[in-house]
């Protein structure tokens, strides 16, 4: 059997739809090839498995957290490749670790991972990864960092404080109860703040529904037009280590759709609450700092990064100091000082940049015996590029056609819906017709050129 070609460098697997993703996810993905001293071969698994990859054996295989959601978006060929890459140093980044724990542990053990980057506090490593996996190296990380693009967008979209129309802005969404009390705080702070602020002249733009979320430039414009924002710790306060909370939650909801949060807590949630905390600082904290927004946050730990009354105005979770918070916000000099402190601590200090994060990542690899200089061999990299890209058209074009088709159908549906005849007679046949075309493209083209 022909021996695989050894490649010095990092194979970086991630998942990204054709549509735009949240900027924080994109920045995290881009940081590895952008800042690492190692040669990083970034491969979007959404575009299929390159046939030439089977012949290559990389020093390091890195899996991004975008691959791990409700299901692992790795096709069978990728899973087989991981299994056969026995000599590779395998690293996995995780977020939203509070659920599908047993699936994650099995995956790490079955494919012999060497290192995990986790949002868990080191105090709980022994209760999670050290207890359920054989992974020898566990490293704490953050949900996101400060990228050069964030600073550029902040300069581009930020308005002077006096010209900002929104006093206090916020976007969130309601999260499932099985994530615990902590997860409910993200929508709760917005909901309660609206009630408390009634009767004042403050201009709010606060929403906590899925449909109110903003992306891309719309999000940046929103940030640049607010003087202050709300916030709370991200993550969950129930860590479903045995994968039993969510199934039981769903069973109880199906059994009694009108069950209240208090009843659900009494019957299920309370006994799991806070056993393994998974509360973290959100990337939105860094965004707000970069956009010079005064942050009014639930008083909490924020992984020891933020200090109350220095970097943010602390709001008690029972709203008992609400009047004081509003007074502090209205104090222009105080608000300006809070903004400057936060900008200095999170942005100017350089402690939380992607450059530093990747520098520390590279240093960790060096400790494991890997030399980035070996990965900068031009002859090797030309060969790898050809191996990974020679079948690119057969992998990507069918998917791109499908993407364009979906966008076209959405556009035409909206256009046709504006007329009574179109809405009644044409729109109902558009999607069924596209489904037939989609199946033809997927089955005839994708499976013909590439074995999914």
C-alpha cells in the first residue's frame, strides 16, 4: 500500500454556509490562517471532501467549534480521514458545551484527540473532560477576541456620542429553559428593563426575539448609534453532563405544553442548576467596548475580565439599584470615563486580541514539538494546494448553483407576493418546482462527481 505524504502544517476544518455568518464566528475562523506562523490549510467542510486529501497526512488537524452543533457536520469521508490520521496531533475547539456531552466525549475518545480548547473554568476540568475522556491536554479559551476588522468597523460606523439616537440598545433571544436560570438572563434583562424605564424620556431600541436579530453592516450601524447597551453573561447554568436534562425537558413540555418555568424548575431543573457553571464573557462585550458604548450589565464575574464601576455600570439582578443605574448613565462625565476605562482594558491593552490568542496557540504547538518553519516549504505547499483544489469545481459548483437557486426563489417569492394573482397561483408552484431541480442537481451532479 502506498504511503501517505507527510505534510508539515495545520489542516483546519470548519463549517460555514454560503450565507453570511455572525461576524464573531467568521473572525474566529479567519484568525488561524491570518495570524498563525504555521501554514494553515483552511477547509470548509460544507464544500465537500477533496479527493486529494486522502493522500495527505498533516502534522496537526484542528477542528473548529462551527462543526459541532446539534449534529456534527462532518461527512463520512472526513470521519474516515480523522480515524486514519493516527499520527496527527488533533485539536478540537468547543463552544456551547452544556449539551450533547456524551456525544462529544465519545467523539474525542473514538478519534483519539490530543487537545481540547474549552470555555469551562479549569476548576471543572476534572468533572468533565478529565473524567469522561482520554484527552491529555485541556486549555481554557474565550468565546471570541478583538480582531483588526472589528476596530476598522468601529471607526467606520461609530457616530459621536452626541449624535447617537439610541440611549440604550440591546438585542437578544429567548433561550430554552433546559439551559438554566443563567441563560434566561439574556432576554430577561431586556424584558424587565423596558418595564422599568416606562415614564422616562430615554429612547430605547431593545428586542429579544429571533426575528429582531441583526447581521453584517446592519449590526454595526446599530452599535454605532447607541450610547449605552445592556448585557449579561453568556453560556448556561445547567451543564447536562449525562444528556438527561434536555430529553426530560422535552418530554415534560410535550406532556404539558402550558407548564410554567416555575413548575419545570421544581420538577426538573433545580437539581441540576449551577453544578457545573458554564457562564462566560460574550463577544458582544468586546464589540461594545470597540464601539465606545457604555455597558449596563448584570453584576457578575465575566471571567474576571470586567470590573464593576470601572468597565461597566452594574445592574443588580433584582433591579433594586435601577434608579441609581439611570442616574449614573445620565452623568455624561461618568459615562465617558466608564467607556474609556473599558476601551483601555479590553482594546488598547492588547490582552484580548486575536493576534495574541493565535500567538499563544502557536506557542502551545511549539511546546508539543512542532516547528512552524517546516510548514513554510514552498514546494510542499504547492503540492498540497493542488491536491486540495484539483477537484474544486465538481465539489463547489453544484452547491453554488443550489445556493443561487435558493436566493432566486426567495427573491421571486417576495416579488410575486406583491400581486394578488402571483401570490395565489404562481408562488405555490415555485418552491415545489425548485425542489425537483434541486434534487436533480444534488443527486445527478454532486453524487456523480463526488461521493457524499
